[in-house]
C-alpha cells in the first residue's frame, strides 16, 4: 500500500473485501499491533465478523500510516475526539496526514488525505431501508429516491444520499450528533459538490456503495482519487 516515504499529497482510498471464511486464530494473533484501548474494544465484540471488521480496519490504518511516519505499525498512536473520530496522536508531529475509516458487512474502506475535514462511509446496497427516510432525509432527498422508476434504483438512490450524509457527519467529527436532517447533500452525479463539500461516490463489487466527503475550503481544486483494492490475506501477512 502506498508509496514508501513520500508524504500523502493526494486522495487515497483503499478497500478490503473480507472473505466468507476467515481464520479467527490468525485474526486474534494480530492483537499485538493494537494499543490497550483497541484490544479492549476488540475483545468486547461478541460476534466474529465484527472482530474481523475492527481488526482489518486497524491493520489498514496502522500499516499505511506507518509507511508515512517511518515507524512500525504497532508504534502508531491515535487520539480521538469526544465523538470517536480518530486522529494521529500529536506525538507524531505529523501535519497534513489525515484519514477516516468505515466498515460494513464483509467490507472495510480507508481514506487518506492531506486535509483535515474528510469522511468516508460504505454500505451494502442490497437491503431496503427506505422506511428510515422521514427521520434522516429532507423532502427533496425523499422525493428524489421515491421518484426513481424501479425498486433497485430507489435503493441505489437511498444509499447514495445515506452514504454522503454519513461521510459529512464523519468529516466534521460529530457522527450522529449532527442530525442528518440538518443538512442536505447533492444526489445527481458520482462526483458532486455543494457550498461546503466535495463528494465522490464509487460502486465497489459486488454490491457496495462508498461515498467520500471533504471540505471545499481545504482544497484548491477537485483532487484525483487513487482507488485501490487490498487483498485481505496480504494485509494480515
């Protein structure tokens, strides 16, 4: 992953599909890379697939950031704000090195950028959650989803808006403390913007939708995005 010692000067997104069958003993052996708080979180999960998602995300973060900091992955230290958003610990004295992480069933994505206000969300498109729209979407967003001509297109439209909203909530570092109905997102193209944010949305096989949001005031122009798949087994190697 990444380019050695060169600083991150572009938008990078790595996606890690998780196999159906996972050797949990191999996953458990990676706990040494975690700090104590992360190990407590890992062990608190009661189902294996959540443990795998958590560990895969931490491995992705630690290995990519360690390349930039020129240290070992287990030496990477994090801090988080009161809403849980992770940042590099000030001890690293690293400026212009920011990231965000998202995972859902059998998929982990990580975003790395030289800008602070960045967020990413990934969701599996197959499930129908249109019933939550009145509590999460404003009326023009609801109208757009309901106006799509087929059930599959309505689901895609729903997740386009949903992932962009979550990406904004994660970018500002507030999570669901920022009510999703308190702001709107564009929904017309894979790359779009509003007054405050740039949005990129990608389809990931077999049926995932991933959206990125980053503050327009922090970038000079819409950046290129380096999108790369990471092999699950190589990440654990």
